[in-house]
C-alpha cells in the first residue's frame, strides 16, 4: 500500500479573528490561533487537522507555538515513510518520543484519520465504526459578559440559529457578583432555553458550596468543572450534595483520568474534547470508559476551526456514548471561515458534513490570508 505512505507533514499558524471577544475565567480572546496541520500521502491525498487550545496555554499548558515545534521536530519524523493505515502503531510510537502534549498529538491524529479516509473515499466516521446520526445538538457558549449584553446575545442566537441551550462562563470575577449576574440572566430567560455554567476549575470548595446552591435555585441545569481538576473528592461532594448534574472537563485529559472520575463517582457527565485527550483514538477509549461507568459524554470544544470541529462531529456521530449533546460551535465564533463550504448550523443542531474524510475542502486564499507571517 505504498500509495498510503505518509510523504510529508506540514504546519502553519493561523490567526483567525472572532466575531466578538470571548472571555474565559482567566483571559479574553479576540482571535483564535489555530495550528493547521496537513498530512500528504504518496498518492497526493491530503488530510487536515488542527491544533487548538481554548484561549491559550493557561488551559492545558500548550500553545500553537509549542505544538508546531513538537510536531515538526518530534512527531513528523515518526510519521513520515509509514503507511497511514498503520495509525495505531504510529500513535504508540509517539509515546516513545513525546510525553503528554495531547493537543499536538490530536492535531496529527485527526490529520492522519482524514488522509486515510479521503484515500479510501469514505467519511471519517467510517473509520470510527460508522455514523448512526447525521446531526447533533449544539449548545452556544457566552463569554464573560455584562447582563444586558448576555441577554441580547442569547435572544439573538435563539432567533438566528435556534439554540436551545447556553453555557455561561464564570470564575473571572468576584463570586458573589458573578453569581448574581448569572442568576438574573437565567431567571430572565429560563422559560425559553436551558442554561449551564462553566467555572473553568477556578473556585475552591467553600466558594463552590456557597454559590452553587444559589445557581441551582435560579435554574442552572449543569455545573461544569467548578473546582480544581485534581480535587475529585470535592467534585464528588458537589455531585452528591447539590442535586444538579456535574460535568468534569479539566479533570479528564486522558482515559486514566476518565477511569479515576468513574471510580470516584465524581461527576455525571464527561466533557469529551478530542483535542485535550490526544485525538480520536484516545477519545474512543474515554467514551468507552464513561459508558461502562454509567456516565454520559458531552461533545466539547477547544474552539477548533472547521476541520477540527468536523472531525469531532464525525466522532460524535459514530459514538453512542456522546449522549449529552455537544458544544461544537467553534466555527460560528470565527469572523470568517477558511473552507469552501462551511458547516451548517440551524434550529439548534449542526449537520455532520458529507463526503470523504471530514467532508470539508480548504479555501487556500483564506488560509494564506490568515497565516501568521
């Protein structure tokens, strides 16, 4: 199968403006840096992957710059000259040269899956067991915004895209003020749509136990990672005491992490980002562990662009364990796209793109425009 041999691996950093500033617990982004990875096979087929972290290295310790260095200096030499359909062996050999760096590994994992699927002329989901659904629910996430701006954005997104669920970022300000802001927003609109919060692991135990009951009373439907990633005991206490489902995000960056959460009964849902766990193969392991332990999985995002988002959509479409919807909205947050036909979002869902691989084709003029000089 010489035509499936990986001939070259290339990377470039894109800086893509956002439609509005997006606030996290510790930073605010106005543009999304994306490491675009291409894997070219000897038969000329090209696969695409994206290295993306939400808002920069504050989240997982990686950045587009570190990913580029790791891929070009260490991962690409393991890949070049090997058949892409021997992907499991390539990924296994990654562990001999690079520890952790899961976002970087995810970028090349997706690019190899995409190239392999395109070479076979099948959808990427076929390599993951085959799709059993062609669309998925999408929650829209608001950054940290003043109340009036947040209400306006929720109402605009309901009208424009039919979103039925919204995630609200917290953790950057005074907990009392933050809680009051969120409670007022939820109470104003809870009859129209559902709301969940994401504290990005920034509250300690006492802060969480003080303010989460107030948010539960206001009608918040899900708490995402209110407390530090390592503290599964507190996460379990919140899960068992407050009566609102809890989602683990920062606490689950590997299959071993997922197993630890299951053993501790520390959450009800796992935020499954194909990026943070190291790619589609590792995501499959996390999903299996969660499913065996009775936890739901949520198709979460690192604010990937179109290629990374499409890969996660194919994964979710083929994985029954992803039973708690998705927030795969990344491309909608970008001011412009860099594919010829973008993903289709409407009526609160996103369509899984059709065609070989991810089903998306690059717009090289736009890619060149966004490429960091």
